[in-house]
C-alpha cells in the first residue's frame, strides 16, 4: 500500500491539533456571564459556581478548580453543567434532600436509607 501524500498527513495533523484544543481548552468557546461564586473546598481546590453560555445555550456550571500556581486556578473534569432552565428544580431538589437529612438527624435516623 503506498504511503499517503504529505498533504494528507499535514491535514490530519491540523485536525488533530484542532480537536486537542477543543477538548483541552473547551472553555475558550464558553462565555462566562458575570463573576463566579467561589466556595472553599481545601487549600488546593475550590468549587466554582457560574453561569455560562455555550453554543447559544445558558447553563449552570458547578466545577472543582485546582491551584495551578500562585494565582492560576484551572478547572478539573469533576463537575456538572446543568441547563439554566432546570435551576428552579435543582434548588427545590437541594432544599428537599437537606430537609430530609435535617429531619433524619433530629430523629436519629441519619445513617438509614429512606425510600
């Protein structure tokens, strides 16, 4: 089988590089709206809560960032992006599970699973 021409290799190299940039630096294509709310997690990690737009869709990002230097914080893969349309349902779900936990701890059933 003959070797592919140099131009084919060059095209594949460009496509690979473009894919690498999109995967590794995907947040370059995401526009954050406003300032993120930053919650402490540990000395080397923080939880960032932000609203951003990606491909025309607004979403709520909750992601762990790690300390990559003196002032440089970078995102990890640990996190979730939820459609902004679901924010009311998410808030209600958080309030519900916290209320269930608080009720269970008051009655002494905190370690038991509920159906």
